[in-house]
């Protein structure tokens, strides 16, 4: 490995699941594709392929001592890129020791860059037991910001939260959108066969999709929106993609027994099959309580696949989403989401127009190409 190697530190990496790990793997391959040497340090088996090397690492006291020794074997100056989310580095999201170690590496001459996938845990009056965690994650963020020569954020909203913790000399935080982690599979025959199995070759039967984990913040918006879209006289199908889909499908069928046979949830799929299932959708409904944003890979994946996206604006929505690449409700309102989806289902020309605009928006603003341009610019 050359002195110009990039060292990526991550608390997640395939085959260990997690959005940060999937993103990091994509980034590693992209950096190597640019002719850079890349070393990944994280919870993975040792491997080497071309310019990419993976070295197992842990971030406890013993692991950090070992990591010190192994990093010191590389020529200086070393560029460290930390893929940071508080919960990813262990100790129940309070690994202050790791952040102090990163700060010490900067003081010893390493060039530290930090990508903030998440900033910190917020203080809460409702759940005061989390306030110790909230305080610890602020200490962690402050240490990393003091260590960083450049800080990156997955959405500009994070800079507003992190800036009070940053030293005065740290420049503007650079926005690195999180691109789709689902590669597009070009298999029209497989898509057509799936749509036929779902009944979408019959008149007035559309496939209304959702991609996500069906967490407690999303389902209060998603459930009434989907029930409204599927209500009579609709004969459309719901295709629920992602972990938690089968349980949510059962929930919908309990609320409305007439949906039996019209709600399909395949559970976790390989990425190739997930790509085919996304392409089988006529629209996807992707509500977010804080608004659609560039950190939402569940919105990025259908956008990159040319599927019309119905979502909503919110506190974290970047201006780029208002340019027309998706059907955007002004706020997280199930009725508005359902109305936008039904309008699209009734207008195939508009669906084609929105799909093309979404692909263009993704390529221009959110793709890995844009990430590399911003990452390698200084």
C-alpha cells in the first residue's frame, strides 16, 4: 500500500448487516475504482482484492492498541476516514475511548476526516434514561470534530446540529449524500414475470410499493396512507419490501380483512431480487416524519431504479427534493400521500415523466459519482 492510501474505520462492514456497512463497502469499491489504495478497519474477515484490503479491527482498549501498532506500520502521513454513527462502535453507543483515540491520532500527525452518518442522541424529557447516552454522544462528536481536518455530513441538517460543538477553525462541513445501496439489475423479463405473478397484467391492477424497516416512526404514516390507496374501488396490490414487511402485512390484513391476497411481503431479499421487486412497482410510498432526505437509502433505491416516488417534506428535507424529481407532499400527512399516489396511478404518462425526472435527480445530486467528487475535492 502506498503512502497515499485511505484508511476507512467503520463499526459495520459486510457481511455484518447495517446501512453504514453497506455504504462503506460501496465507497471502498468506488475509491479503488479511482485508482486509490484503500484499507478498511472494522468487524470483518481479512481479505485483499486489487487495491482494496480489509483488516479486522475492534474498538475496545485492546483493539485500539493493536490498531495503533498496525496503522503505524503504514507510511505517514496517513489519511483516516471515520464512518461515524454513535451506535456503530460499541459500548452501547458510548465509546468515548474510540473518539479520544481518533483525536490522539490527529495530534500525532494523521489526517483525519469524519463522515457523520448520525450526529448524536438528543436529550429527552419523555425518556430521561437516555440522557446519559445523549451527553456521551455529544462528547464523542466534539472529540471527532476537534480531530477532523474535514467533516462530512449525510444531510446538511447535521451541520446545524454539530456546528456548536465544532472548533472555530473547522471549515464548512461537506455534504456527502448516501447513494442507493441496491445495484440496478437490468432484467426486464424477470420484472415482467414478477408483475404477472402480482396480477399487474390485469386491467386497473397496480403495484404500490414501500421499502423500509417498518419502524415505529414510519408506520403511523404508512398504514393509513396505504389503506387509503388500497380502499375500494381500488384493486391494486401492496408490495412491502424490507425487514419487517411480513409483520406489517399481517397488521394491514387484520385492520382490513378484504386485503387478503392483495398484500405481498417477501421479507429480506438478496440485492439482485430486491432490484427486480423495486422495478415491479408502479409507485412507492415513502413517508418520513422528518421529511425525505439524502440520508434515506430507502428513498434513494427506488429513485435510482426509475420508480416514481411519493414522499413528504419535513425538517431535514434538502432543497434539491423540491425540484420535481418526486411527488412531494408538503408535510407528513397520510391523506396527502395517498392522494398523490392515487393521482399517479391514474396517470401513466405522469408516472413515466416522474420516473425519468427521478433518475436524473439521483444522478445529478445523490449518486456515488457526486459523492466521489465531493470527497476527493481537496
